[in-house]
């Protein structure tokens, strides 16, 4: 089995001062394949290079010493289900300087700086939470404590969603306004309604679409949509 699919505990070591970050590779995909060490190393490397790593201690050291002074090393291999326990053992015994959390894969015990707390507060300030989102949060909390009630609430929420979707109806005038707005938008087509009438006339007289495309400088698909009434269906020509 390649390193890509092996699971266990690893460390990211600073070769200058021997300080380390400890983590575990235990992720499993929906197809049942382990993400493995290779996937975890790639993710850490990507975050560090983009200055977005969750450990500010490791990120600051990476920025200071550079990629060439860090090494990814496998400490131990184990089945996926034992990774967290083994990771915790290494954290407890090695006291890694770059881990912000004292517990494996948990934020329990993590101390946030005042600056971080302010950023979180500002980020959430003024956010609008829809009633649908509130219902989902409420459902999630109740379903966790009572699975049977959670199923009933889930069906009720699904019914509300369908009602909302089915209840949206556009007036005939609104449909016309929306259609005309789309037709005149430069990202849709450059053809005027007079152009469309001329194109329909030429198509009815068996003129090749490739020739019409070159004359009007539009896409071939636009001409074919007109020909098969996928667009401008309501535009009629006089001799129809």
C-alpha cells in the first residue's frame, strides 16, 4: 500500500529549532478509501503556502524560516480508527510547540487571543439569518436529542420548502418584461427583433445556418435556437 492511503500520526518538523506540529491522517473518502498521509501533507503545504494555516504558530514559523527548513515525517502507522488516540499520546508526550489545541482534533482548551475574539465578533455582526436557516438549526438540535421527532420535523421542513417554491408565480406581464430584459442584455445576444425576423425568413427559405452566422456575427447555437423555437418563439414572420 502506498503512502497515499496509509493512515497514522505524522509531524511537521522545523529543522532549525526542532519544534514540531503533530497531526493524524485518518480521513476516509465516501468510497471507503483513506485519504492518507499524502493527502494530509498536501493540504498542510497548500495552507502554509497561502498563509492560511489554522495553527498561527506553525504559520508564523513557516513564514520566518521558509519551506526548505521544514520536513514532513511519519511518526507511526495505525488503522484509521486508532489515529486520534495515538495522536493524543504523541501530543501528551512530545508537547508539540506548534499545536494550538492540547487535544487531538478538538478545539477544547484552545485559548483565543483578544484580537481573534474581536475578529470573530466583527465577522458575525450584522449577519442576517433567514427563517429557513433558523428552522434547520432548530431541527438539528431537536433531532439530536430525539431522532424520531427529528424525522417528523424533517418532513415538515421539506413540505415548507416545496410550498415556498411552488408559491412563486410570475405574472404574464412579468414574464414578458423578464424575456425582453434578457433579450436586450449584451451577454445573451446582439440580435435585434428585426434581425430575428430576417433570420427566420431566411431559415424558412432553406438558407444555410453557417451563412447566416457569418452575416450576423453571432454563434451557430443562437441561430439553431431560433430555428427550433428554443428562443424568440413568439416572433412571427409575415408569410407564416
